[in-house]
C-alpha cells in the first residue's frame, strides 16, 4: 500500500465525539452570550462594540477549535457543522441576553439568574419575534443624532449576526489537520525547531526537494532573516511508522517591527520515523504545550 505524501484526515463522522462536544459547546456559548451582552451594555461607543462583536465571534471559533481536539473531531464536515451550530447558538443566546436586559430596566448589565430564567421563555420564537419586531420599530440607540430603527437597524443586526456566525465557520475551514494516531488513540505531539529557516514561498518545490532528502532539504534552508523566515514543526509519536513535518512561513511587516503574518506552506508532510528522529536530534526544539487543531 502506497503511503500518502501528506497526512489524510478521516472522512467518517465521529458521532460519539459530536455528542460530547455539542452539549458542552452550547453551555459555553450560553455563558459567552451573557458576557457579550454585559460588555455591550457597559460600552456606549458603537466602534468599540464592533470590536467586541468580533471578539465574541473569535471566542466562539477558538472554543470550537478546542472542542475539535478534546473530542477528536477530525473530519471537515463535522467541524463545519459544529461551527455553524455553535455560531447560531451564540447568536440566539446573545439575543436572549439582550431581551432580558431590556426587560430588566436595571441599566448596566443583567443578573445571571434573570438571564437563565429567561432562556426557556425566549427560546420560544412566539415569545421572541414579537419583541424583536417591537425593538426594530422604535430602536434602542442612536449615533450622530440618527435613530437606528426599521431597515437601518435590521441591517446592523444582520451584520452582527453574520460576524458572530462567519468567524467560527471561517476558522473551521482554515483549520490545520493535525496528525492523529488511530493505533494509539492519541494526537501526535508537536515539536517546533528553535532555529529559523529561510522563508519558503513555494511549498511544492520544497516537497520535491524533501522527497529526495528531507534532512538535506532542511539544511539547505538554514538561516532566515529577522523579518522573513520559516519555522519547522515535527509531529512525532514513538512507535509510529510515519511521522509528519510542516513548514510555516512568517513575514513581520515594517522591517520586523509590524504585524506578524504566517502561512502554512507545507502541512503534515509524511516522513519516516527514523528521519523525524534525526531532525529532532540535530536541531534544538521545544514541545508545544497548547496545541489546538
């Protein structure tokens, strides 16, 4: 049987994992929805509220990534489905917290107990949609003297809904599929070489070089500048025939003083166990402690 050049995630759905991950994810989004509304009610500036909304979506996305790892959710369909369900759930709980807050009349923030009591009531669309229609009719805030209501307010809500849903979905689609051992039932540990290598832009060319000599190809790329370089990741699990190598290219803008951008140019390339051990023996490395998928 021919070994694939790269790690191949399974296509089968892990139903048992999903049954564990989804209830926990829903519980976490319940809490995140409360915190989101708490921040929104405290912050009067619409621009900062936009950042808070982005943060809410990112928090849901990272929660999904952690759940993928804890419950061994490895296939793309399950990851995408989870991200959609929990993105929708986050929107629902954010709306419930908002409605409870408006009804409480307590100004800044809401009581968590009130929020929990409101969840079974406002999960019923018959109770929720009339209130949303009423809020849309009169509005609850204005900016530069303009009252947001009707179509304008609905447009803002659609953008907010889209942000909270889209971010975890996009994070799921961009997930790097970390190797998992079927025989040992565990994730491969991830080791990052401490040395920097030259920035790799053409992943296919690098793979061609590694097919001839993996260690030699890496030695040819030793170096790397302060603003453009690559990092080598080795996924190594003892007693496995195949190990895996990834190459992540980094660019630090403004000549090393700006934002850092990274791109996985080679993802989980299959290498023999002996070669992986050679690389780890030759280069100083560290094991990644928090390694999400």
